[in-house]
C-alpha cells in the first residue's frame, strides 16, 4: 500500500471530536482514516467544512464503541454523536460520519449503488471515489497519507481528474459531472482533458438525476468564488442545456447599444459581480437570470433615419420573471427563494429611466418589492451594470441611494403619537371637529422635543388640558406644531442628501 509521510498537514486543524472518533477506533484495534474532501482541503490549506472517517470496523462494531450513534441507511454509514466541549451546561453534539471500507455494485439509478459490500482493505474504498483529489486517506496518529491515484500531484498541478475510467465514474453517478465543474469553480482547478471529454460524452445522463440534487450542485457552483467560470463550463461541456436550457438562449444574442457582450456573456459578468461582492444565493440567481427574457423579446427597430437601428427588448423583465419562476420551481428551490428572485427580475428595470424617476415612483417600487428587499434590487442593478460599456455615473448612483433612503424614512407625522383621532373620539369623548387635528399637532411638537412624553398616560392627561383651550388658542398651537414638523422634515431630508452628496 502506498503511504507517504506528510509534513504539510497540520493535525491541529482536525477537530477534537474527529480525533476522538479515530483514536477510539484505533484503541479498539481497528484502522481509522479521515478520508475524501477533508484530506484534500487539509493539503490545500483550507479548513474543511465536513469530516468523514473510514475504517475496517463494521457498522455494529462502530456502534458498540460509542455512547450515542445513529444508523439509518443501507450503506454502512454510522453517525457518531460526540459531545462538544462548551462553557454552558447544555450538551451539544458534533456529528462525525464513520463508514466501513466499501466495495460498490452497479449504479442502476445513476445515484446509489445497487449493493454495497464491506471490505477489509482501504484500497477497495478509495478506488470507488470520484476524483483523485478526493481519493486520499490520512491517518493523523501516524502522519501517513494513502494516495493511490496521485491526488497530491493533481492538487499541486491544480487538475481535476477522475479515479480510473472517467466514463465509468460518470455512468455510475451522473451528478459527478456537476461536481467536477463545482470543484473547478471552488478551487480554481482545471478539468483534465480526458475528464472533459467524458463529461461531454455523458452529459445527457444528467436527465436521470433528481432536480433536488442538481439544484444543490448548481447552488454550490453559484456560491463558489468563480460562478463565471462554473456556469460557462456547464455550457461548454453540454450540461447547462440539461439544467437550465433557457440560459443558453442568450448565447449569440447580440444587444449592441451600451452592451459589450451578448446576453449570455452579460449574465455571466453579472453573476461574477455578485460573487466578487460576496452576495447571497438569491442575488446571484437573480443576477444570472435578470435578462433571461431578452432573447424571447428581441426585436429590430430600424425606424431611424439613414437606415440606422437598434435591438429592443420591451417587456423582457416581465417575460423573464415568468421564466424564472418556472425554472426555479422546476429545480425545486424553496418557495421564498422563488418569490424573491422572481420579484427582483420583474422589477430590475426600474432604475433604468434615470432622468425621470420621482420620489413617488421610488415609493411605489418599494411597495412592489418590499421595504426589506429594496436594497437587494439595487444590488441587482450593480450586477446589471457590470460588463456594460457605460458604467454607472457615481452621482446618479448616489442619487438613487438618497431617494431610496428618503422614501424609506419614517415621515414626521402625528402617526408617531401613541394616541390618534379614534382614541380621542372613542375613549376620551371628543366630537369630530378641526380641534382634533390641532390637538394632535400640538402634542406632536411636544414629543418631538421630549420623546419620553409619548405615553398614553401623559397624552391622555395633556389632551384634557388642551381641550379646555378656546378654538383660537388651540388652532394657534396646532399650526405652530405643524410648522415645527415641516421644519424638522426639511432638515432631515437636507442632511440625508448631504450625506450622499446630492441635491
């Protein structure tokens, strides 16, 4: 068996809970290795997110060694629950998956092996894995790495290569083709020539994979540091047409005007912008699909004098929103994700007519997308402008932000009071009349000066005092309060615009 003593792996990066599991297995006389992606990440220098342990112990033997385990599958994987060390009295657990060395049968469903046999040899387990960089096992107590397929070399050369016959690996589980693209985008590794050839040859097998599994890999590609590369590679290898063929309608769809790229390339640059700014999945999905309706709405307008013309895409945001809703529903994304991304695509054109946007229009768009999502709509605008000939003018962008903040700010109004006309009439027995408005504005002036007075107890008492005044005196107080309100609003808006450097 090929074993290399490593000096590059820092055992301190291996969590105590994982070491507890491997040490317990070894003390009982079994072999124990961390295996797969966590070994790859340790060699690269990344902190692994997931830890897997493999052993020559059988499931029932693993279960007997630990106090708390879960075993609910036919593939031998035992979830060992290891208590974490915490300062609180509450016990929390870290789950470490332990799987016996395995030999797998055929993959009739292109996902799971038809049968699994347990083995006593680590070599049998490693040969069934997908890529060389994921087919290494590391024993931390001895500092030994088992690397039968030159995974270290491929890590050094930044190459993704299948273990053994690539066609066989993808025929076993077609999702591995998406995983190859995902690792390329995550690690900035190239996919080897023979692996790419095998993916191109077997791309249609993706149709046999469930939408949920495809969705999860697609999301990971979008959440990688380089979704531009990832989505572009999906298209190049013939996978995207089995995942989201609507995106490929933009290939070769010229836009001209302010655009440097065709629709597909523009969308790639848009999602790159979202990744560069580390924005969440919903923003990346919306960025990738915001112009997906353009190819279906493109028309040539040659009405200008001298034969000049341009492409138009009227209504592409409406068509695109309908398409996005169907695509994300088809891929089984959660309802909230579908609704938000659809909404962002539907309204992403709002800020395009830059010279005529009014504050009332901004308020309407806030109503349409929701106060909690208006800044996400601005993020989509940032992504949309990425890769266009004409970059966003700094002043214009600041103006948008100032208008949104102005529309979002809570207006200074009698609505801020813990009392209103309904209470004055219903509970305090006042009759409907202009006096109610005067009283409320007089109260507003007081609480603007001393906000702590905005309580029912104080306001009820003060209403009774004010109601003793004559119409003339009360009107004077009410009008003064209204003037103070308007002055404060004007000062707040002036400060807000000053903050953004706009008029």
